[in-house]
C-alpha cells in the first residue's frame, strides 16, 4: 500500500480575497475546515504549509499541524516541497497537495484519488468532475482539463491540456479540481523548472509540469467543491454550509 502525506499550502496575502484562510464558517476558519476534511479522509498525516504565524496558530488551536515556510514562494508546489523537506518524512510514496480554500471538498473523492494512485503509480494524479453547465466553459475562474479519453469511475486517463476558457464542446473536457498527488521525486524535479510563459499567463502551475514532459493522470470526482476566490464565493458557501449544519 502506498504511503501518502497531505500538505495544504495556505497564505494570508491572496490578492482577490486577503486573509481568506481565516474567514470563518460555523465559527471555524476555512483553513481549519480543510484540515478537518483531510484528516477525516484517513489517507495519511496532514500538515498546513504557510508563511503566516496567524495561520499556524489557528490550525494548532483547532487540533491541526502546521509548518512555517518561506514568504518568497511563487506557487503552492514550491511551498509544499519546502514543507516536505522540513518534515524529513521517510518512505512517503505520494505528496498530496490539497487546496486550502475548498472547505467542502468531498472525503470520498480524496479516498478515490488515493486508490487510483495506489493502483496506477502515476507521476502526478489529480481529479476532475463533469461539467453540467456549459456556461462554465468560458468562466475563467473555473479551470478546465482536457483528457485523451473519457474519464470514468474506473480509469485514470492522461491530461492533454489545462485551460481557463474553451469553446470546444467535442473534446473530453472536465472541471479540474485543485488537488494533486505527486511522487516526491517528481515534485522535486518540477520545482527546479523555471515557470513557463503559459503558466504565468494563465496562472496555472500544472502547465509547468505538462510543458516539461511530466504526465498528469486525471481521476473522476463525483462532487465539485466550491472554491473561494471572492467575497461573493465566501458568503455563498458560508450560507450553504451553515444552513446545512
């Protein structure tokens, strides 16, 4: 059985919604909600990688673990690799990078990804869900992944490209979820590459992998979590989760 660790990059200086990780839903910060979900998935140890002591204090207050990292990182991948090195963990087969702004991530989808990486041993594994609303194809806040074949419950196809906007309705296009499972040696290799022009232009760090010949396999997620990028996103998700609690 593969041994995984879940690392969650988080910082207070997000440009669109500053201090986002510490905004509260049901009296608990967004970042601590994510940590709770990750721990409930029971895949492996869970750590937050952050440059902010306030986030560390909040995570620890809510029973989680956090590591202080540099404030000079350009991407979450760089941040979690520093965290991984500081942890000095042994016999880890996969580093799972979980986004810190999706507090309603589905536990079963996390478990499904973990099963897929155990069976297939990809360089990088990720998840995507079906797009029911075609208007999302031109929504730049929703990242799309195009795969070589249709994604099902059973397979783990290769990602051909990632886009923010597309009008191509005939391809295998899915809503990409911001979760990655890296082999440690692949993540180490990835962060040594310079950011590509497409990565910078589209703000999609996964393009650095694909443009340097690293394969990303895509599994099917049954549930599409709501990412929090704006105050409107936060208020909508807060209302939904607090109503359902």
